[in-house]
C-alpha cells in the first residue's frame, strides 16, 4: 500500500491553535510505501535512487 502526501514546514499557531502564519508545502514527492514483505530485486531496481538507505534515524513522519 502506498500513499502520497504533501509535507509542510514552518507556520505558526497562537495559543488557541489558530493559524497565525500558514505553513508552506515542501516541494517534491513524498511517498510512504508500506509492505508486508521485502521488496524483490526487480522492484528495488525499479525504485532506484528514491529509496533512502539507510533509513533515517529521526524520520519526519512515522507509521502509527
């Protein structure tokens, strides 16, 4: 299963949680890919350089 999502950065909220300054979208593609199996060699080759290896120690988002 994969989902495509927009990642935002910046922005400020007031004490009540109202947007004071809107965040801006980070350009580019941000895709989460979740599988219940390892990727096959052909799949890894097709994904090429978009796989982050090693995985980040402090990822921006994680699965719940």
